[in-house]
């Protein structure tokens, strides 16, 4: 008995340092994840390899820095764990972390649609739902899709409507041709633009779909050369826009060309000079204290200009943080408080403009920028919802 007890005590003594080491390692892991202290975690709903990941992470980091200088509360960003395999896994990890009060992301519409049931805790009727604010997901399918989902970027419906109004008012266009990518994005843009342009008194001469990689641009160019539209709308990709512009130039089609926001990476090569595209953010159009702080700090820290992913992720995190600072300290309270912004509570200033939400949780004052490519620089016109501006659009 005595010998057995001595052996047990000896083994316990030997095991104690190992247990202490393991506990220290676990404590280190917990601190790195943002738990174990008083920090309020804002999750980042994007994972390495997805479009805009670096910008989204950087935008949230700068918002956290800004929030921590304005409040006694302490905020941290919670990026996905290393090795996260996809959007669903990221959503599961963030939702399961009790210290994550809300999530910025996902930047893409498809991943957002997949993950909303997880953030909304649909399995338990929302008992442990967590707010997700997307910086850039734009599909109209997301409007009103869940009480737990919000977004700070305009939907494709709003962006196309504002672009049509701008084409009619600022360009004086009366005859439009639409060549669109034959998927949900292209069809949504084409349909809404056509409706809004017609309402503005214009006529849509053609609505022609194309398939990526199998398009005969020559045939489309010949059609437009015969029709002579006042404006050409192109909701497609940047590379496809450049290919089409080259052929249009050969056929002397000189009507203003406007690409949807998926063409933002269009290069200012000779064929693209004077072409336009829709942007969700432009640093040279940003103004106000929040925008000036963000631009200055981003350039200082990252030695480059911010993209729209970074700017809109910053806005998403800022609206979350300021609402939490104002008293919404639980997931459920935060959701209800966000719904009041712009109605019972004042709008919040962001980099891209004033942030408030419609009843369907879309941004209340959608804002896009029409950019014209130039040999030396690109000029931009900001376009906001006509309901918020007496002149209906362009600044």
C-alpha cells in the first residue's frame, strides 16, 4: 500500500511540470485567438486565396485600431484559423467562438449565401445567431435574406439602377445596347439597367448575352456598328471588356462604354481610353474625417492605395464597433441596434459615405463611382441614390 502510494506520488510529481507546460501552451493559444481577456472580437469572414482577402483583413485591422483609440472597450480582429478549407468551415469556427460578437464578410455573394444559415444559427432558430456584414457581396438574392445579414456595398440592383440614371442624365444617352455575361450577375445588371433606363425615357436597342471563353466579339461589334447606340453597358469581366473594346474600336463604335463593377481591373491600354467602369470606392472621391484618417493610415502602414475590399471592410467593422460602443454588447442586441441605424439611431460615417440600413438590411444610401479611363489619370463621378440627392445623381 505504502509503496504503491509512493509510486503514485512520484508519478504525479514527475507529471506536474508537463501539465503546467501544457496549460501554458493552451493559455498561449487562447490569447492568440483573442479569448481569455476582455477583448471584443470582430471575426473576418474570408480565407486566404479568396478575392479581396488581404484587403478585407487590413480593413478590419485598421477599424479595430480606430475603435480602440475612441473607447475604453478593447477590440480585436479574429481572422480565420490557418488551414481553414473554405467559407463554410470559417463560418462554423467564427460562429462557435463565444467571444466573436459579429463577423465582417464574406466578400463574395456565393460564399455569403452558403454561410448565412450558419451565422443565423438556422438549426436552432437563431438562438445563437451572429451578425455578418458583407463588405462587397452584391447579389440581389441577399436583400432581406436573413435578419442576421447586412451589407455596406450596394446590391447589383442598386448599382445598375444608379448607372442607368447617370447614363441618361449625365451622358444624355437615349439609346442603349447591353452586352452581358450570361450568369446571375450579368442578368441582374442587364435587367435592372434596362428597366431603369427605359423609365428615364430611353430605349434599349439590344440585350445580348455572352458566354465566357466562347464569344465571337466580332458579331457583337458588327451589330452595334449598325445600331449606333448612345451608350454600351457591359456587365462582364475586365479581360472580356478589353477584348470587346478592341473589336469595337476596329468597327468605329464610339459610344461611351460602361463596364459593371466586375470590370474594375480594366487596364488603361489604348483600346480602353475613354471607357468607363463602375467602382464601389475611389480614394480620390473619399472625403470626411473618417475617410481621411483611413486613407492616411492605410498608406502609412501598407505603402499602397487601399482597394474597395479594404475600404468597405473598414466601414463594416466601424459600424459594428461604434454600435457596440453605444451599448449593444451581445449578439442579439447588436442585430437589433443595427436595424435602427438610419431610423431610430443616427447614420454612421464611414469611408464610403454615410452608413444606415434599409428594412431589408441593404445599405440605405447606395453609392457608386463612375470612372473614366484616361491616358494620364482616371477621372471619376460619384453617383448616389437619387432619393438622397435633389439633382438625382452625379456630383
